[in-house]
C-alpha cells in the first residue's frame, strides 16, 4: 500500500487479495487502521507460487522499506548467549549474534545482567583463556588458576574440549559436584582459621546456586523447546514465549503488537524475526485450534501442537502469561503508540508534509571552544534507530562557533549521503533556532538537496516552545500535544548523545595530558592504559600485577602511582 508521495506504508499478503483489501474499506476499524486507510493512495501486488514464497517476500519487503504501519512487527530483540569461541585456545564470551550452526552457545539468558553473572561464575571455575589476544607471557589469571597459560605453556587441546562438555553439564543444572568440592574447601580453610579464603568459597557456592536457580525438571527428555501462546484484543496481539532448556523452564517473555492480519500470520512473522536472531530450539509448542499449515515450511519440522498431558499444561501457562501481560500493559502500550504514530501524523499535518518516516536530528557540544563535537540521531517511524546514530569531531572550526560547526557536520553528513547513496531523511531537525536553521539551509542548497529542515526554538527559560520552519516561520507548540512529546524526546536524545560523546572526548584529552607528563610512559603505554581503564581513577585502582600484564615496566609503574597519588580525577 502506497501513500500520495509514492512511499510504501504497509506490506501484507493474502490468499484472497480481493477479500483482504476490501476488508480495510468495510466496517468499523480501530484508530490505527483508520489512519492507514486514509493514507492509502495506490496498491501494488506480486503473485507468488506458494504461501511460503509470499511470506518470505513479505519479510524481505518489510525489512527493505520499513513501512510505517509494519514497523512494530519487526525489530524484536535478540537474547544474550554464552559462547565458547572457535579458536585454538578458546575463551568464554557473551554474544547476541548467533546462528543455527553454533553448537557451543548456551542460553538464552533473559538479560545481560544474568548472562554476565553466569559468565563470571564460569570464568572462576573453568580456566579458559581470558585475554582478547594471546599475549607473550602469562598474566595474573594464570597465577590465580583461572587460565591454563597457553601463551607460555603447551596445553593439550583435548583439555579445552573436556571443559566445554563440563560447561554444558554445569549449565544443564549438574552442579552438585562443584558445590560439594567448594564446600569441602570452605570447611578446610575455616578449620585452619583462614576465614577470608573460606569466605571466597562460600561466596562462590552462593553464586553457583543463584546461577542454577531454575525450576524443577518438568520434562525428562532434556530437549530445548519454546512454548508459544497468545491472546488478542481488538487489533492487538500479545505473544508469550516460555523458554525451556534441558527440560527446565528458564524464563518467559511477552510482547504486545498491533496486527491487521489473522493471528496465525502475525505470529509467524514474529517468530520468523525472533529465530533469525536467536537459536532455534529442538521443538516449538503451539496452541491447538489454529491454522499452522505453513509454519513447518518456514520454521522447520519442529512444530508440535499438544493435545493432552504436561505439554498442554505448559500451553496454559504461556496463555496465562500472555493474558496477564495484555491486561497490565495494553494501556501504557497504546499511550506510547499515540506518542509515535499519531504524533508523526500530526507533525506531517502541521508542516504540510505528505509523509515523515525518517528524521535526522543534530546537536553540537563543546567546552569554551575546546573538544568540539557534533552528533546525529535517527528516528524511524517515531522510534530511535540507534545503529544509525553518528558521532563527529569538528575539524575545520577553531572556536565554539555553533553556526559553522552545524554547517560542517551537515555538509559532511549529506555529502556522504550523496556519494554513497545512503537513505535520505524526510525531515532534518537542528537543535537551535533560526541561526542554526540558516546554517543548515545554506548547506542543503549548496548540495542541491531538497530536504525539509526545521529548528527547535527555546524560550527565556531555555525550554523548547516553537518550531522554526524552513521558510523561517515560528509555529508555537502545545506542551501537552503528541507532537511536542515526540520532538522533546528527539531533542533530549540528540542532546544526551552529543554530551556523552563530548565527555568522552574531553575526558580522554584531560587524562592523556596528565599521562604525557609521566616519565617512562610513552604514547603506546598511554594508549594501552586509556583503552583498558578509560580514566585515571581506574588506573589508580589497578594492581601492579594488572599493569605488568600490559607489558609496562616496573619503573613506569612506580612513576604512574607516584604521579597519580595526589590527583583526584573526579
């Protein structure tokens, strides 16, 4: 479906196209569907040989065009996994980039915190390599028995294969032998009044118990399976997935989405997106009473529809989770939706634009003309697209001249857009009034780019109160409107991103200037220290052993501690 400007605003599929299209124009619809129908100006269609082909084409088109009314069917988050890397001397790491063929990935974990906690326990118990790159000599981890020291000593590769199997058993809940081992060591040190050492083992035991704090084994077949169920209300669906690994329930996740299709079709789209970013389990359980005929073609022959027994109880549990999430969160979800899709429609009407799908926003930051930087954030369909954010160090402006800083960053950005044929925004926002707006207009004119640009004008209290349009008119903003909420969110995001980058740049320049004064600390040593520790406070807190592991001489370490002794980086 296309709007008046010829931009794709919705992509769908249907066995009976006439009936599907006609359904949009007959009867009463919710607000979002009504807005969609109002924007439809034209249709295009492609005939495929099968329903699977149609589905795969639909997914491809949604990813390519990011249609305004499809966006919330995509972009589901990937979950963190713990991976044993495929290297001669492997290490443990957290990753979200997994493929179906990765056998040494364990998870998923509900969030990064739980993954990091588990990784910390595994790193303590299993002496895999810790260094990002293999150094020439052993470091502290070797001496505390958390690494086998392959950098300096020969290690049989079978040892690593055995450890990988032990990690799998550990994460499957077989932790009794480890708890018993550390319990004995705790008692041994306690009897010898070595209480600090005993406390270390007690803490480790508690960490292991927290890591494997899973529900009891529900199914004895040790399969990895996802239990999927959903509930619907009007044109909204809430999908719940229970993640079961090795017969144990790990955690649950629910998501609310709008839909214009049948529940089976929107669920298939959601699951296809989900399993592109996450490992596919051995089995997917789906509720009975629906048409899942095309699912095996897309997801593989792993679909089961339980009819009785324990698996039907699991389906009930997933349904209850979905229903509870819908009841508790639908209102807040609708409020957020109004502040994105509805706000964009209102902004289009206010500025007289046919469509606003992508917005680029810019802000500058400096301290008394020093450490000059700019930042760009991108919002697509009212939501931040963080993988498209960009940072810029100002190169041609010697002072904190906002006008020329804005000109430089806009010229660099949109010259690059032209040269590399990147996506152009439907609207550019500069954080400032008419001054920054004119800077932007000059740049766009010099590049022969016809892109609408606006500035955000602030009042005497430094609060945004008006839009300055490209023809330099002031459009007052109602602070209670959806448009104001959206623009304020964009403005705060670009300001935060610019300030964060400025602090990083200015902090490094301060730390670097202090390190430059320390004897025996050259550029290579300075770069290593800043890369690993980020700031002076962390360098001061580092031990001599840690600094030695960076190949820093004892004399240089003495000078570093002496120089930083009376300095408070805060």
